[in-house]
């Protein structure tokens, strides 16, 4: 196993965590955007986005331990749109209202986004701590070699 493997694992998780926080921030910023995308000449609301993450490599964890591969960590496999339906809100004065007076609002739940943001933030902090511990261990190992 490489001396830098723990740092590579933490850095891949930090990169994925940062992207998650960016996407969540975008969702919160667009929680009231009724004109998210123009489709067939008609505006549709912003659709919530989510980050998909999976472990690097396809071997089970026990195989990683046996082979001591350096391909550990996580990778972002894509950013997907949430398929939950839009929320109709009655507001006949809104220029985006349909003939019945309803405006279709984005499928973004601010409470859920804030919980996801707190979770991603805590995971990011944990990975920073793990990175610093790995760095400290590497420096101590170098000191032993003096």
C-alpha cells in the first residue's frame, strides 16, 4: 500500500463532498425558480439535482485488503435530477400561473436540503480530520527514518 493512499482516499471524498455541497447550494438557491428550463416553448420549474457517488474499483473490501490496491476512495458517477413531481401553488397573480391559477413550483424541499447540507458538511469535516491524521502519520514515519 502506498504511503499516500490514505491521503488519496480522503482527497477523493473531499472532492465529492465539495461537489455535493455545491449542488445542494444550487438547489436551495433555485427553490423558487419557476422558469428553470425551456422545453418545447414552455417553461418548466427548476428540478432538484442530486450527486451520485460510488466507491472506486469494483472488488469487495476484503479483496482491497488482500491486494492492497491504491484505487480506494470514492468517485462521482453523475448528477441526476430528482423525478418527484412539482408542487402546485395557488397564485393567480403570478405570470407563470396556468388557467386555473396554479403555479408549478420546483420539487426542492428546503428542510431536506438543509439536512443534506449539514450531513455533507460533517462528512467533509470528518474527511479533513482523516486527511490531517494521515498526513501526521506520514510525517511521523519520516521522522522515525532519520
